[in-house]
C-alpha cells in the first residue's frame, strides 16, 4: 500500500514555516488503517513485548492496536497534569522552548520489555524523554516505532542507543 498517498501536507501548522504531516486521511480509510497497523506490527520482527508506550496524543492511535496484537499492556505518556495517579516526569528541549512528559510510576515494572510508539519522529525530543522515563522505572526498551520519520531532522540521533524503525520516511 502506498501510505504516503494518504498523508496530507498542511503548510504553516501548527506555526509558520512548519509543514505538518496529517494522518487523518489514512485513519479515515478502513483498509489503510488495518494495513498500517499490520505493517507497524511487522516492524517488530517477532520481538517479545510486555508493554507498549504511546505518547500523547497521536501515539494513542496505533499504540493500543499494537499492544493488542502483541498481547501486551498499553501505557500512556502524557503532558503534565493529565494522568490521575502518581507520576514521574522528564523535561526536554524543543526548537522553541521546553516541554515535559509524565508516566504513572506503576506503568512499567522492572524488566518489562517495552516498545515505544509514536506517530512521528521529528527532532527526537519526545522519544528521548519517553526512553528516559521508561529506564527510570526499570524498563528495557526493545524498539522505538514510528509511523513517520522526518529523516532530515535527524531525530534518530537522540535515540541512537535503541533500534528505531519507521514505516514512512521523508
């Protein structure tokens, strides 16, 4: 399937000069949605996964689908104040400031084999922060999966200690 044909470029979103990769056309197409989930699953090459970690908010789309296919749990990583129980946090740099992610302290157990999933790997800040959170809790990162990788931003350099796979590369 030509996944790129279902990704729409939106100029100047969320700010001037950015070309946003909009996945809503792909999500609206039942066959593409199913094929995308299967293709993301096949990027794992039979790895044993205990937990899938998805980052807010678009990592929540395919993350739970992958967790179900892997017979694994799903753990959300969110912006501050969005998770209801005790959390730990990690602050990271953005091109225009900083941001913070949080995870429940009981989301990952020591030794859990973890897949990190998000929709886009851009500068790598979000993925790097998620990796740090998982390791603080004693998890073992098996792989970082992305629907889209913007290779020209070299975000994979921030998570180069882990296997990184993406379905679509720009």
